[in-house]
């Protein structure tokens, strides 16, 4: 299933890119002759029939080679790894921060849902989730960088992580930006999951059996509530990754998002394919891990997995 | 004797172009006095939106590669100064045969960053590479006149041309001399310039360090970093917060007031970028000179320039900007005169107007310009349909297939009036006189003769309204307080960084 989805993504991407653009035009300038254009196409290999190009590319992929950039001939795989130096920490830090914001806020908003501050919490999180991430970024830069000069307005140290302090400092504002938006989304899920649990019979039963509210919530509530949250968290992690890709442009960060956008602009097919395939694989793998985790936590899901047979047998 | 003749030639061309610049009143923005002491070890951070696609000029590195490397990391046999003069650089001495076909260069005592000394072999390799089959360099066609390159001895190289080419040394000013041992140069560099490539981070930055063994004068700063920004707002923010010291090209005049108020220097020079409304001159009604002239006169270009560049930049009336020797002031040759436009249209049989489509690239200011043209031409009864296309589609549909009625394009190259001498060029302007003048100008034996011939072509294309030359872009750079030595003009994206200092 996973492989099929991946193969489909590879094929669609390959065809769409080649139908929509011609990488030669990103390299030549006004004054180039037809012969020069043809020679450049031949050098890139885009003058060959599309199926030939496709099979060559599949062959490359099977040997775990993402190919070379059309424009500067760098190895696409190496370049992705270099860019992950920025995008991976950005994604993980944003995700962690968004969970740290969302869980207490969402829980609090549900627990106190009948009070005015509970309502305010959920209203604010609605608002936070409704604003586009780049807009939050622009606002934060205007206030915190240009106004108060607390954070750099963008950029990443040229020395990468040699100076972790400097690297973290340059990621601070983008992380906050993504966390605000992603955290607002997540808070709404946490709130509704908590509301669900709080209204459950088993919680009342546990309380009636003499457990304190906290114990009942921890023993029964959390374990029940966390199952749907895991798949939401997996989706959220993917969303954060996409958010990182967008926000890199606002903050001039040399990550995967920048590689993708520049690749599209320069019609650098191998780079665009590389980044998108990597992202696709990442999303698919995250979904898979979430599935597995859910089954470990919730025995009922394990049953339903092998269970089709059993249910049938019973019927 | 031949050498003296050559020097005269250089001097003459220098004088002519310098004069042209003066005539143009080449508005230099700020010539700031060095405030405080400049720090010779300071690293200058240059912000730019023009990231090269790769680091080699012959593989379509784009204008971004010129901005970083030409004159800074790589040197040519000649140098084009910021005022468009030609000076000897790696060619310490030049002798030209009497028939103008053989150029013999004696090389300067330079060496590459890798330590390899500069030899005649390197020059031969570099020139042959530039015009070779693999090359898609922007200036390749002008240098195809090279017939052979022969190594005379270690420090002497002779270049034989197929026919005399008066712009030969000028064109050589753009050709890098690279180490023949260097191999692929799309991600590395090995030149003879005052800086060596220290670091290349695609999507982020290019770092140049001072070449301690440079054969010429040491640079005034301690290294230069080009920091790239895809987003113009991010670039402006970087300048405002001091993350970069200067910006090579400001494409949006809206933010200038903000920078000026904050104490930044606005440096205005002249560029070679011309905004064109190019017709497909092969097709009716644009095959009729009267129609083209009518449309030219229907457009209030002064108002357009005001709207786009806030009054900066210049009005031009042909393809030639004031920085070129054969410039003529033709800005009013096709004057703004709607009544004249209507009269010309009526004479051409289009009293009721007509409808045409402008293929408009979605980059830069073209779509704003297109909207303006649409409203201007509507006033004389001509209806414009705007068809927005990508740069890619432009190269396919307009440039290669020539399947268009009219288009907008910013033509960035210097001396590109030559395109009007090629009837197969995308706009299809076909005038035998212009073709022969331009061809003869290249074979001219003196600069005066060359200038005279190109000026004739210049006058003719303007009289014919071969295209509508809307305006010449200004070259706007913004620098922080205390930054000095920033080159003013943007002639073909050249940007020498060795004089830049900051306090």
C-alpha cells in the first residue's frame, strides 16, 4: 500500500513536471540560437522521449540515487541532507513547542468550557488556526525584529550548527511562528478530545468507584483519548513540516522549502522531484508509524486488524 | 606601431563612452565621503535577489554569476570599467595585425587561486571553452568570430579572427580566464582575481575570501559575502536590521523613502535594462511602420515611468542607452501625441482601431506595464488583451516559436541593438540597410567608423518604431551608512566589490 502510493507519486510528479516546463529555458538567455537551445536540451537529457527519461529515472531511484541538479550538478540526495540541517530542527522544534502550547490550552479550554475564560481560550485558538502561517511570520518580524530588535529577521548562520546558540537563535522566530499556527490547530483537537472523555460514562463510573478526578482521568481518560490524538499528531507533524517549508521563504532560511521553490523557478526537475519524493515518503512513514503506535496502545485496534476474519467467523 | 594603434583605439572608445555618460547626466546618487576610518579587514555582506543558477558563466549561470564572479574571482584579458571603458587586465600588452585579424596578447604575471601560474594554455582553454559546443554563454555569438587560438610561448597567445571585429576586446572583457586544470566549474572556482571562492551554499550564500597572493592591488575590504533572498521583503528586512550592508539592486521604489528616512544611502546609476513592448513585425498590422509609430505615440511614457519607478530611470527612444558610444537622444523621435496616433492609424486604414494580444511575462513589473498600455491604447481605439505567461512560456511561445502578436520584455544586455540586424530574431524586424550597417560596423577599422554606422542603424530603427522602447530602468542600490566604494552603474550586471569598505 505504502509502496503503491509512493510509486504513484513518483509517476505523477515525473509526468506533470515535464508537461508543464522546459528546464532549458531557465539556463539560456535572450540571444541564444536554436542550435544552442537544442544542445542544452541534449546535455540535460530532456530531448529524449519521456518514457526513456522515466525508465532511466526509475533505474536511478532503485539504486537510491536522486540524480544531479540540472542547474549546478550537485547531487540532489546530498543537497537534501544539507537542507535538512535547517528544516529538520525547524520542524521538530516547532512541533514540540506546538504540543507544549496545545495540550494545556486545549485541556484547559475543555475542562473550563462553561466559563468565559475557557471560551476565550478556544476562540483565540480558532483565530490562531485561521491566520495563514506566512502572515503570522510577517507580523512577528515587524514587531519582534524590526521593532524591538529581539530576534534576527531572517537567515541562518553560514557555519550551520558549529555554533548551536547562533543557529537556535536564528530559528527562534520561525519556530514560534509555526508553533502558534500549528498549536492553535492542535489545541482545538485536544479540546474536543478532552470534552469527549469528560462526558464518558467510564469516567463517571471510575469516579463512583472512588477514584479522584485526576486518577480517573489519567488511568482511563488519557489512555482512551490519546488514540485518536496519535493520528492527529502524525498529521500535525506533516503539517508542521509543510509549514516549515513555507515559512523558510519568509525568514530566508536555506532549507528544503527554499530548495523546492528555487527548483521550481529554475525548472530543476531532479531537485523538485527529490524534495517532493522525500516529503511524500516522510508523510507516508509518519502515517504508518502512527498506525502501529495506535495498535500498540489500543488492543481493540489490534483485534480489528486481524479481526476481520474473526468477526466473519462469529457471524 | 600596431600596439600604439590599439591604444589609440582604446582611448577613443573610452572618451566616447565617457562623453556619452556625461551627456546622459548619469545621475550619481550619493558619493558619500568616507565617514570615520574604513576597516580594511571588514567583511562586506551584499544582499541580492539574483542568485546564480550555478557558478559557471558558460552553463547559463545567468546575470547573477556575473555579479559575483566577473572581475572579483575571475578576470578577463580586459576589464570593462563601471563607466563602460575597456582597460587591459590579464592582457598586459596587445598587438593587433594591420588587417585586424590577429591579436597577440602578452599575459600579466598572474597566478590562479590554486597556485597554478597563468599561462597561454589557460587562455587558449578558456576562449575555446567559451565558444565551444557545450557553451550556452550569453556572449558566445559575438565571440564566434574567433577562428583559432595559438600558444606562441608560455606567456604569449595569438588569437586569429575570421573577420575583423572592433568590439573584440570589449567582448573579451566578459570572458573569464579559468585554470585549464580546474575541470567542472559549476560548484567550484579557480580564477586569478582578488578574491577566491571560499564557500558556496546554494539557496543561501556565496562567500569570497581575499586572495592574499593577488598579482594586482589588494582589495579594500577583508572579504565579501553575497547573501541571497528569494523574497524582496526578507531582503529589505535584512538591510534594515543590519544583516546585510548593501543591496545590489532594488527593484521596488516603494520602499526607498523608508530607507532614505532611516539614513541609508540610495545610489542611483544607469543600467542597460530596457523595457520593451516588442511587436511581431512580421504580422499585420505590425508590419506597417505607421501602425507601430501610432501605438508608440499613443503611450504617455513619462507617466508610465513615474508610475513604475517614481520618476527615476530614463526615457529612451531606441534600443541604445546613454552609456553606449552610439547613443542618440531619440526620446522624442516618436513623441507622445494621441492626435498624431489617431491620424497615423486612420492613414493605415485602422480608423476604427483593432485588437491585439500582449503576451506578458508574470515576472517583474510587466503586468503593471501591460495594464497601463491597455488603458493608454484604449484612448486611441485600440483594444489590448493581456495574456499572462511564465518566463518559460515566453521562451517557448514568443522567443522560439515566434507565435505572438506583441510582448513585453526587459532586455538587459548592453550593445544589444545587434538583435535588430537579425531578421530571424523573435520580433522579426527586417531592414536590409540596418542589417548591412550593423554587419559593417563590426568590421569597421576605427571606433569612429563603428560609431557612425551603429548610430545610423539606431536612427533607422527608431524612425521605423521597430519596437516600442518604453524606458531605461534605473540602477538602484541601497547601502548602509558608512559604506563606500559601491559601483554605481549596472552595466550588464558587472559589480566589482574590491573598492567597497565599511566603517
